[in-house]
C-alpha cells in the first residue's frame, strides 16, 4: 500500500536555501513529500491557518517575524504547545533552549545540515507528531470512558434509591406517585404519567407528576382507537405486551398515526417516551414521559433505565395487589363469620319457636321441618363457602409468609418495647441467632454500645426511622455496619401495637468506600512508594510505586514485615521509635534500605499514623521518595569542589615546573642550532634532553587538563568570527535596554578562520555581553571588536597559555561599573558572583574560560572601577603563514643603547638580554631593585633606559623607580608585570612612567616600545 505523501512547509527568505532543502528531501526514497514554500513568516502563518502541514522547516532569521515569534503564532493556530517545527539557525545553546521551550520539535545549525540529517530529523518530527496526536486521542477517550462510568454509577445509584423507596411501601397509590415524581426529576422532563388499562384497552391517567407551567391531565379518561388497531402487522397493545418501548423525539416528524398525533397534541406533547408496565405476560399499564417544550432525543441509557424501573414497578404493583387482596379477603372472612353467627342465632330462635308451636300445630311443624331443612342446606353451603375462603386466606397468608421469610434483607416484627416477635431467615443469619431462639429477645442487645442510647430514645418516641446506619454486634461473627428502618403498626383506633424493622447489611459498601478513599489519597502521590503496615510492621497495602521502587510484587509482600524486606540486620536504630510516631502522629527522615535485588537505596520517608473510628492507632501510612540519585549528585558535587581545589593547586605547581623545564628545553634547542657539527652521540644526548623536556611539559599539560577539566565538547568546524559577532549584536540590540548602545568594530582586513565549535563560541560572546549589560544598569556603551594578532616566541615564553602563531582577538568593552581590584583575580572562579541572590549562578565567566581553554585560547581582562571593563578572548587561527606576516611587521633595531634589565626571574632576564643584543642593544641585568640601584649608580652615565619588573622580592619595582628618579629625574623606564592591579598602574602613572608592558609581551612589542621611548 502506498504511503500518504507528507506535507512539508519550507519557510526561508532565500530561494536558494529553500531549493537546497527541497532537493535534500526529494532524495529520500523511503518517504513521499508534498513540499510547500513560504518566503516570510506571515505567508507561512496564512498557509498554516488554512491547512496545517505535517512538518515545518523554519528559518530563525526572518525579517518581519523571527522564528520565535512565528512559533508563538503557530501555537495559537494549533492550540497546542508541541509543534512539528524544525528551527534552523546559525548557532545553538540559548537560542536552541528558547526554541524548544517555545514548542519546536527540533533544532539544527544551518552550517551542519546535510541531506541525510534533514531527512532523519523530518521523519523523527513526523513520528513524534503522530505519537503526540495518538496520545491526545487516548487521553480524550479515557476521559470520556471515565465520565460515562461515573454517569452510569450515578444512574444506578438513583435507580437503587428509587427502588428502595418503592419497596418500602405496599400501597399502590404511594408506589405510583413516588415512581412518577422520581422519573420526572431524573429525566428532567415536563410531565410523567402512569396510565392504567381497562379490559377494553381504554383507561385513565392514574398518576401524574407535572411541571406547573403545563396543563394537568390527571384522571383524564383516554380511549385511543390506535391502541387496538393493527399497525405494521401488530397493534400498539401487542407491542407493549412484548415489552417494546415507544420513543418519539418529535411527534410531527415521527411516522405515527394521525389519530395518535392528535391525541398527543391535545396534551401539549412534543416528545414522547412510553414503557409498558408488565405483570408477567399481562399488560397492566404504561409509564409515559412527556416533553412538551420542544423536541427531545431520548438517550439509550434513559430508555434502558426506564425499562428497568418499569419492571420493578410491575413487581411492586403485584405485591401491593396481593397485599390489598389479602386485606379484602380477611374483611370478607370476618363478614361471613358474622353472618354465620347471626344465622345460627336466628336458627336457634326459630327452632325454639317451632318447638313451642309443635304441640299446637303439626302442619306448622311440617312446614317448620321443611324450612329447617332449607336452612340446613343454606348453612351447609355457607360453611363450604367459608371453608373455601379460609383455605384461600391461608394460601395467601402462606405466600406472604414465604415472601417474608425468603427476603434477602432482614425483616423483624417487635412489640412497642423492641422485643422480637417475628424474624425472617435473613435477620436470623445477620444477628447470628436461630429464628426459634431469636423470638423474645430485645433488639437493643444487638446494637453497638455507641448507638444503643440513640436506639432506645427513638424506640421510646416511636419515631419512624429511615436509612439509619448503625453498628450491629451479632452473637456469632464480627460486628458489621447495617442500615436500619422502622415503621409503626397501629390498630383500628390508631394505637401502636407493634413495630416492623428492616435490617440491611452494608459492610461491602462500607469496605468499598474505605478502599476508594484510600486509593483516591494514594493516586495523588503515586510516583512515590506508598504502603500501609500495621503496628507490628506487617504490610497491609502495597502500591505500584512501591513495586517499581523496591521490585517486590503485591503477592510477594503478603504476610511480610518491612524489616524482612528492607534490612539485612534488623536494628531498632534503622526505624523510628513506634511510640514516638503514635505520640506525634507523624514522622519523617532519611532511611537506607534494600531492594529486591539487594541494591542499597536512600529514601526520604514520611510516616503518618492512621486511627480507627474509635481513635485507637490502627496502622501506619508510609510514603517513601527515592533520593539515592540526589545523594549521589551531592557526593559528585563535593568531589567536583575538591577537584577544583586540586586544579588550583595543579596550576601553581605547573607554573613552577614550566619555569624549570623552559630553560632546559630552550638551551637544548639552542645548542643544537648553534653547534650543528657536534658529534652524533652529543647530538643524540641533546635531542634526548629536548625530548625529555617536551615529555615533561606534555605531562604537566595532561595534569592540568585532568585537574582543570580541559576537554573538547561539540563538533568543531572552520568558523568565521564576524557572522557570529553580528548575530550576537543582533540578539543584544533586540533584547538589551535601549539605553545601552551596541557597536561592532572589525578590522578592515579579513579575519583569519578559527577551528572551533560555533555554538560554544556564541555562548562565550553571549555570557560576556550579558555580564556587560548587568554592569550598566543606567545604560552605556558596549563595543565588540575583532582583529588578527601574531604571537611570537618572546610573547609565548612569558605566557604559559600562549603559543607561537596566529590568533584572532575578540575584545568586548563596556562603560559600566567596573570590577573592584580586590576581586578581579576571583571572577573566573566557579560559583563566584557579585550579583544579588537569585540573579546569578557564578558560572558564566568560569564557563567562558573553560570553553576558550578547550579551544587552545586564553582570556585577559582589565578594568577600572566606575569606568568600565575590557575582556580579550584569544583564539588560535588555522589560516595564514607566519613568514608572510612577519615580513609585513617592521622590526625596530637599536643603535648600541645600553639597557638595564631588572627582573627576579633569571629566565626572563636571559630572554630579554638575548633578544635585545640580537637587535643591536647593549644590556646589563639585575635580579632585584637593590642590585639595580647599585648598577645604575655605577653606570648612570652609560645607561639610556631601564626595563624593570614591579613584582620583585627585597625591593619592588616602584620603590626602585622612586630611588632611581632621585638619582636621575630624566631617566626613562619601561615597566613590566604579570599581575599588575589597577592601583599599581595608577602608582606607575603618578611616577611619570607611561610605558607599560603586560607579561607576556612579544619581542616586537618590546623593541617598538624601546624605540618609541628613546625617540621621545
């Protein structure tokens, strides 16, 4: 079967890009696509509002509406948060997070897109969209099923309540009136009637329940000729006898007879629902619902419910008829007995008269004898009729007694003091006493003590009782909850002569209610392990959350204690004190426990005491949350902090080791270059020294990489810096306050290419400009600048992180509050921040430093308080040849000037000395300020300039400068330092020393500084 083509919408302003993506998709042999194109966000939204495609490939950089704004509009059109959208942009991280949070399915960097990648992402997005829609449909179906189940339970509850009220009465009128009222209330209709048939199928409205807004038709005689006339093979009467239902939603559109329409219209009926009331095969009458206001579609569940109710009403009517017939037969029996007594009295009187007259009138005697024979025959016939009536009454009485005895509920008859006279079999079973022994016992002894006083009070007042829930204590078995109902029997003078009681066991209902309540409480926290145990720690309930956490199924936990499952060695210290839990009702804390596979976990445990109805402790509800992973993360965090400290220590050690290895490596290399004709064995030994030094330096670098977390993440490609900076500027201009002016200054010459992860570089630039924004709450100027830079051997020897070669330098300058000198050395420490709590994590600059180091670069920062800060990011380039650039850089040579070099590092002094002497300068060196003063005093007439470090032992550079200026106020200085703070620089400026070189500096910078200062 061929697959339905997938509709793909390509949204991009560039025709060439859309064509490229179209070609990529058309190369897919596994799917068929219908590809649509939109050149703007508005055009795409218009197309989506007409028909939403299967997948949208959306370019973030649109003119009128950018990608995030289009996403927001698409969410409104679709009405859902998850969208089948693939966002394309030039960079990632923050924009990717914003895109995915905005509802997009995926995110791609445009420079990395290939045909196969695009095809896979589109297929994955389509599949994810299909699963989302399927999940939504399943949720809707589940909700509909739950709603239908709740409605069904509600209807069943109503039916049971209605049937209970109907069964509580044996009077026909009361049964019919209750039925009509309950049906009209349940169906929310205008009129409900009960129509009773006469033998000729006419009849009248026996009972009516009606909305006051409509005309009453109670007691209206009805003779509908349509009832008995054949219609479509059978008459209405035959259909009703068969139990068929007539449901008419609109009498004017239904195909019914005209005479029937006229009859219904006479009663203002628009919609009609008729259910027959049957007594076995006999059609007793009809239960009819009228909807007068407008047409109505009768629901299947309403029809089914009304059929069930009509069946129960038929049974109740039959019971009422039997009851009334029995009552009438009893009255007739009393009448016959009275007539018999009168006849006997009359006969005796006549016999006496005839006996008295016997002597005087024989003829009259014959007449009397004849009359006596006649009266005897009449008496015989009356006796036979009386015996037949008595047998019938006894049969009906036996039938009533069978109904009484076999009823599923308990029925009792007591005197007005509550002493039992009669009890059926169900009552005997419920009370746990045989029927014969139950007679004569007071009913109160079976009532729980808590309800017994209320029972006696109601019994004394002879008040009717309906649906009173009490606790019954049988002689045999456990106590149970029951519903108790009582009616009073009165004699002909209205005096109470006895009480009838209904006793119904509701233990199952109570147990179900308790179970539902427990389950409802557990559902809210079902993701945790929830279980219930008794006061002996024996498990009573085990949730699915507990099964998932610990691995034991419900069957495996039966009759088990928590100590057996969770612990190897049972100890009182592992569980909270039970008495404390009972006293405080709650306990919470952390516990170490075992799972089924004997894996140790740590849980956050919360214990809640559950009491019974009498307030006694019954069980304990326990909710356990797995915090094992959280604890492991805490351990990892502390370990990371220790590694951070080790990294700081390793950095210091590595600095000293490199200072030791650098001269060894430099001298070994220098000897090999200057003495190429040495014997082979000597050359090999020098090579061995050089290799060992390199291995030592490599080892130091590996230690630093491990301790400081130096590693490479992401896929690196050849990256141009200018597009990244422009994109960063675009984000800043759209999101930063208008009071901040953002500028981009790039070198006119083409910037060299770097081999890097564009996403990580974008994160570096974003972190730096966000910090700059936060430093300018009142507004200011933010400038981004990029330029090419060559780092030579001299610079690289004085900077541990720098290497000889080509670099691209990105400078980010702001006019904000600046950084205080006392904290500038700590700004790259993780979690260090000067922002208010909740406004900064302290990880921004540490992330910048880590990414730049991972790319082989380094970061330099300078700042002046209340004036601003400047961050320089050095990234190694992969283009250009060093010789070509060196040829373009003018090297300034000296004219034999004598330079005094003052530095406590011998290596630095030697490097500077060699470099200057190679470029026609003369040098003398001093290792501290005291030696410098002594040498200058000796050679002050020859020394033209002093190159001095300000950080030295014994006497620092600033003190030495002051002393030398006292000797010669015109002496020129070039000041160097690797840790020059703002205060130190201010002191240098105050001394009139305007030329400063920050370590490490290149040979070119040193020579140019010398030439410029000498020529002044």
